[in-house]
């Protein structure tokens, strides 16, 4: 090989972002003219250039080229010792290149930036900030954070107060600003402060003579607001005024209007109606008859009786204040009918009730709620049916003229019906309730019953037959 290349003997150290020149000497010991092409190789090839890129040498001549190193100033450029290689390729024989090598030291550098997020905060109790520290150097950094304000009006808390930031990364520290004294009301007060970010190399083997990074100063402000909002006094005053206006409207307008309406409602007709009701009530309440163990006559003409279809139980009937009986399947019936007047008297409000128990699969059971006495006509105006257990099956309310209601038990728990035009039930007619149980309900937080249990309440008017429509 007639070509040789070698670097200068002195050591090479470069800081990222700076530039270093390394000379290389090439000698042509052959007998022909050689033209050489230079190519940087190795770890430093990405940030190394050669000037000139080509060199021509006569036989026995020597020449010099210069390799310029420009490592980028970024966190990805790691410090340490690397090998710089330069390959000299002769154009006459490209397969016989010459390579010269030289160690190069890349020095560490520090560069830190910081930012306060947000720069200004506000609140009645505290302000919250975050200090973002960004290490743009190529070695880890230990950063000390301190916060200071004007005087002792605000206390600061940094968490953590010391950070270790790897190269190329950002670490956050929380900063809390708490006022020394609470402000209940008044104009907000602004407290300016500063956060000092002082970095130093974290690696123990860093050069001692490396210049320390200047601390970064972050300016911030905390606006202390009043605990009681500024609009609260105005809102309280408005509420007091509104309350006064409402009180004035009541005593000045509404209360006199209510009293006037009450006085206007007291008319001679109303007084006569009240006197008539007071006269009828004692006479109805005074009629009371009944003997245990058998039916008794009702002054209003109604007779209470209890029946149970297909059961072997007993039925009990009786009267209380002219009340008519009701039946329960397999049990007893207790009627409740209002007092009536004698034949030829006005329509008398009358009510009755019954309940029916029916097991599953036993066929329908029927209970008689009310039987119209001879010479009377009953005008049915109100029906209330109850299914307290949530049973499933069929419930039918009927008279001697046919069905009045046919309901599915699973569709209701309690339901009421009111008729503007009364349903007339002639003398001797019965109002019954039939229950066909398909499934016994399950009451909430209670034992499961053995059979379905439904109840019926009737309301209407009773009057003598042939005196007009019931209820008129």
C-alpha cells in the first residue's frame, strides 16, 4: 500500500454545540499520482466533516486534511469517549482504502429551562401552581426549588423541593400558596412571588471545574379572594326585600280576598242545608239494632248478609247503624252500611264492604257485599277494589243484571271507580264479588300467604222504589 494516513498526536475534547478541528496527514509513497476521497466513519461520522473532501498527491508527496467535529447540543448527545475514524479511498484502487482512527471526548453540558403553570392563580383558601423543570442537557441534573414572596403574607409549600431530572425529560413539582390571614370580605389582594430553580450536575464524576448553571427565576402571582363572595350582601338584601313584598301582598291583598270569599260563601241556602244535615245525622245515628247470630232489619231497608260459594265456612250477618253485611270466603262477613230513612224519604248515602279469600286452583269464590231490601232501590256510584298481596287471577263485580267490572288482579293493587250516572240495583238484588285465584302474591318482607285475598268497598244511595233516580 503506497498511501498512509495518521491524525495529530494531541488529544481532542469537544462540548456539544461547539466545534473542534482535528488535522490528519496523508503521505503518497508510491510512484504514481493518487487522488484520495475522505469519508468519516464510526460513532462520530454523523457530526464530522472533512475539508477538503478530495486530495491529489504526487509520488513521494504529503498532504493535510482537517476533520471538523460539531456534536449537536441536545440531550441525545451522550458524553464520553468515542472513536473518530477517517477512511481515505484512492480513486485508482477503491478496494484498498486506508483508515485512520483517533479517540474523541465529548464533554457533558447542562441546560435547564423551567416554567410556572399557571403563572397566576386565585382563590379564597389557597393558590395552586406547578413548576415544570426541563433538562435539555446530556447528564442528569439535581434541581433545588425555593419559593419566596414579599414579606410573610403568603406561605409556600413545594412538593418535592428537590428534583432529579434525567436528560431530555421534564419533571413537575407542586407549589401551594396559602395566605397567612383569611380575608372574609373585601377587594381581592394580589401577592407576587418568585420560584428559584437552581440546578447542579447529579453525577458524582462530573468535572469539578464545570461552570454551575445559573438559577432560573419564575415569576408568579396569587390573588387572594374574600371567603364571602361580593354578591352575597346584595343577594341577602334582595331576599329581605322579596320577603317583605310577599308579606305585604298577603296582608294587603290575599288575606282580605280570602276573608271576603269566605263571607260570600255563607248564604241562606248554605245555612238551611247545614241545619238539615245536622237534623238528619242524629236521627240516623240513633237507630241501632242487631242481634248476634242472626240477621236484623235495617231502618234504611238494606240487609247485610255474607255468602261463600263452594265453602264449608260460616257466614255472620248483622247491622250497625243500619249497616248491611259483607262476606269472606271460608270466614265471616262484616257489613258497613250508612243509616237510611224510611219509605218515601230522601236518598240516603249507603256503603258496604266485603272480602273474599280463594286458594289456587279451587275455582272461583263469591262474596255478597250488599243485598237491597224490599221496596228499596240502590244507586251504585262508587267501587273500590283492593289487591294488597299482589295476587294474580280474575276479579268480577256483578249484580243480578250482569257484570259491572271484570278485572285482572295482576293489573292493580288498589283501584277505584266512580260513576256520574248511578247503576241501579232493584229491590232484592245483590252486589257480589267473585275471585278466581291463579297465583298468590308475595308481599314485600312478609311471609307468603296461603291463598289470594281481595276486598271490595261499595258506595251509593238508597231510596224508596218509585221516588225517582237514585242520587237525585
